[in-house]
């Protein structure tokens, strides 16, 4: 839709300049071909926009991919009556906010460490960042083994020094938080890098001036580094929340949503309902996830990007 | 000055020790497990292999289940190369014109770019579209899906970078009489080289590591991509932990190679939003 209107709206202008007589500046402007948009728009519309809009209809149906029966809000009613699906809904928030908050705090502290006076900076940066590039499923399997309640290395060490040996992925109270911890392990490197770039971009004069005025490290941190890292902070919060709320791979690789459904999130519910053949219900889950992500992300990104930094 | 040097050493040494425990132990564990015999690996212990079977396990994993891993590597390579090529060129074209040409449509386009970044793809409706086009369970369908999902992020990277290229270069090219396509490929694309490398490397790692995409849109053993092969070694009566970990090791190598060669570009790409916001 957008394709057609964009090109047709701009064509007359292009035709006009070809006939000559337009000022040079205008000639340059219309020189950039609008059809450059078309390949990307075609992909976007067919494989992203159409499914997204279709999901709002199919979420209201009982659906087998070949035919569908309109059942109104039945799927949503079912979604919010089934305790498994409700807990998945709540876990999505807990998981998203917990991982995002931890990545902000730990990432910022690591960035302070790595931009301050420290030896082996290059090595530290590399080992903290590398997990970001590794397969999430691989990471999940490795930690599932390291955190195995009976044979895992972590509990082996805890047992040897006489500490309790929790069932990291098998204790219903703990499973979701264990996965969140692994998620933080894997993702904190990107937060660290973003904060480092933000801190390095702060002009050195500010720090020098503050030190001249006799400000201590704590004061410098609070009045210069922290407020001027705001763009980096915004990027980290937005990226980690988007990732956390949609998280699926790691949960699937470690617990599969278990034990029971104590570590299910909306994304894993979508997969389970899809696997079970409840396509309408699965799509309703998708619509719920869409609403959750939009309702959280739009105000947050508006708020984070609005205020200019005041020094 | 001397006090500061001492502090750098102390914090550095502590950080290195912690990083070894927290970040390196899991990787060492993978290598150790990958070198064990099946019974040894089954105990899950963090221990030196009783028998060092690294190369035998490597051979076993490559021939396991009619060489499904080898096939998966071929599939993942095809998927990665083509989807990255498509998404890079399409995103560069959009990012370029979007930055250069002010138009009342730009806010609309920017809105859809951001929506593509935030909105989670609708799973079953996408399968429905693929089926309607006859592309479900085909490599071509999967390539186009990955290319589509990569568009938004890469458009943002290209748009930000094009802003740093002086517009006078375009104007000079126009005056020299080159058309838009010629200018784009001869003048602009070479200037985009730094960001081009970033986009290609980051996108390649993302697609190579993607699990949910192929799980939903490319099912079937003959189509398996590397991430899905990890499930080959579990769930049966006997689990081959040594082979599972060898497989993890194998699929970690391509990102590792990328990391070693393109560390700087990857970092630049992923942190581009940090300074400006």
C-alpha cells in the first residue's frame, strides 16, 4: 500500500525536473530514486506487515491453517483463564524487567571498571563480550549441565564447602530466575560495550574541571558520568527490554518452560500452543505479546528519548 | 601516580580472576566434555577426560545420523550468505534514500522501521503466508524471512552512517552525469564500506545463531540448520553428551572467527546508538 502511494506521489516531481528548468538543489533532491524503497517494502509487507495484521483476525478464530471459524474473543478468554497461560503472562514481565535492570546495573559497573585504570583491559572486554556472539541454545545446554542439581559442577562446589545445593532449573521457585541469570551472563557484554562507548564519548575536560574543583570520584560519577551516559542508558534499557520480553531460545534450551509451567513466558506458550495444533490460541498469544511489548516500549522509549541532558 | 598504578593492578587482577571463573570456565567445560568418551561425559563432571577422544568425537559428530551436522552446516551457510546479501543491499538502498531525500513520507517510513524492530513477528500467520506462496519448508522462504527480520536494524545503521558522508559527493556525481544506480554502486557503496562490514558481520552472526526462525519456518531433518542439530543428541534412550558438546564447540567456531577478525566493526555496529541516542 505504502509502495504505491509513495512512488506515485513522487513521480510528478521527478518528471518535472527531467523536463528541465528546476533549480539545481531540487534536481539533486529528486535525483534520489524513490524506487530504492520498493524491494525492502515488498519484503516487509509480505513477510512482516501482512502476518502481523492477519494475526489480529486469526487470533479471533479456531484455526487449522486450512480453514478457520470465527469465535470472537474465545481465545483471549481461554488465555486469561488458563493458569498456565496467566503465569506465562506474568513471568514475561518479571523476566523482562529483571534481566533488563540487572544488565543496566552490572553493565554500567563493568563499563566503569573497563574505562577506569585497569590492567588487561582488552582481554576483559573480549571475554565479557564474546558470549553475546555465541549460540543461545548452546549456552543454555552448557549451563543446564553446569547447574545440574546432582552432577553439575556448581552444586558440586557448593556441596564441598557445605552450602545448600539448590535445584537451579528444577526448583519451581528458582527456575525462572536461574534462566534470567544465564541470560544476564550472556547479554551483559553488549550492555557493557554500549556504556563504554557512552562514557568514552564524554569530553575529558568535564572530568578535569570537576577534579580541579575538588570533586571526589563518587561526586564525579553522580554528577557527570551518570547523567551524561543517559543516551547509552536509553539504548541499553530499550534493547534489553525488547530482547527480554520476547525471550524464547534460552528458556526453551534450559527448562522448556518447566518444571510444570513455572518458567513459561508468552513466547514459549506461543510455541507450545503451536506445537499442540491450537493455531488460533497460539496467534492470540502473539497478539498478547505484541500488546505487552508495545504498551511497555512506546512510553519507555518516549520518556527516555525526550529529555535533554542537563548538566 | 604510583598509587593509581597499584590500584589498576589490584582491580585488574581481581577482575581477571573473576572473569576466568565466570566467563572462561563454561568454555573450558565445553572443550573438556567434547574430548571425553560417552560414559565419562555422561557424569557431567568438570574433569580431565579419562581418554582423550577429541578427534574421534569430531569424526563421530560429523558422520552422526547420516552426516546431518555436515548438511546443517551447508544449510546454515546458504541461509546466512543469501539472507545477509539480500538484507544488506535492500537496507542500504533504503537507508541511503531515507537519509538523503526529505519527504513528508519519511516519518511514516521511520515509524515502520521502528515497528519492525520492536514488534515480535506473528508466528503462525507467517507460516500461513509462506504456505500461500508455496515457500513454507523451503530454503528460499527461510532466506526471505531472515532478510526481512534483519531490515529494520540495518536500515538504522545505514541511515546513521550515510549522514556522515558529505552530500557534495552526490552532487558532484550528478554533475558528472552518472545515474542513480551507477552513483549508488560506484560512489556511495564504496564509501559505506566500514558500516557495510559491520552490517554483514553482525547480521551473519545473528542469522547463524537464529534458532526460533528455522524451528518455525524450516522444519524437517533435511532442512536442519546448525542450531537445530543440538537437539539430535538428546531425548533418545541414550544421550551422547560428548557429541553434543562437540557440536556446541563446532557451532561456536564461526562466531569466534568473526569475533577475532572483525572485533572492531562488531563493536562499532552494536554501540552506534550509544552516543547519540
